[in-house]
C-alpha cells in the first residue's frame, strides 16, 4: 500500500480531532505530502470506522494513484497550500471558537503571545465555497509566512513540516480564538501584545523546546 505509514497517521489524526471536539461529524480533513504524492483523508467516511486503506493517495495534479474512494472535497485547497508553502502536512478543522471568531474579525488580534506560534498575527481567509479554486487561493495567501489561518465562515487550518507538528498546533489555535472571544464578550478594551514584542515572541518560539542534536 503506497504511503502506508502516512495513511495510518492520517487516520489517527482524524480521530484525534474528533476526540478533541475539533470537528463535527466527518467535517475537516488531513493530508501528508511525500515527494510528488499526497495522502489525504477520504470524503464522507466516519472517522471511527476509517481505515488506512480508505485514505486516498493522489499526485500533485490531484489524480488518484492509490485508493478506491473519493478524496476529500478540499483536495484543491491542500494542493494549493503545498504549491505555495514548504508544508509537508495539513490539518483542517471546524472547531467552535476558531469558526466563530472567523465570523467577526479579519485577523486574530494578538491578545495572547501564542499567536507567535503561528509566525505572527493569524489571518482570516475570505470566504469562498468549499472545494473551489477560489477558496484554495484565499487560504494559501492567508498562510504566507504563517503556520495557521482561519477560513472565513468555515473553520481553521494548520500546516507543518510533519503531521505531528501541524496537528499539535490545532488546539493552540482554538485556544487563542477562545481567549479572544471571551475577552470580547466583556465589552471592555482588550489588551494586545505590541507588535515589537510579538516579533520577539516569534523569534523565541522558533527555538522553543527540545531541539534535535543530530
């Protein structure tokens, strides 16, 4: 089975999103790029019964090269992001806080320094119908120099050099959206991290945590 390990990882990632209430039903999708191939979750398969064999492998034009099911309707989005960024993995979800905040702002105000985890202020891509080239272009632009974005009237997306990294960012993105929504609900002025100090945090996050020694 082509990209067997990656297909197993995608199944586990989908189930993680379900357990963490980051998706509703079969909404959301996950992919991994390896060279000229992309493994992506299938369309409409419940996560609790999804298997690695259900995950579809395509080439970079979107043509299926392994798998019998239809790939996610957001395949054009994933392919556009891979073309525009160095990402090796993508996760897309429909979590409540990130989806709600994307309805009322054009970017997530930097009310928490965790915004730095995404490379700076997180943008909201303008709405376009799901599965369209327009949505793909909008999201790819919002992800320029970023590892996460919101999708207006839709959900959220994270990218990374591995699926583990992209997936690990999703709860943090939901967290900063929840914090901002709660602060806005007080109707009081929301304190923001100044741009220069957010830049400091971005630089700090680049080397945060245990770094490989090889």
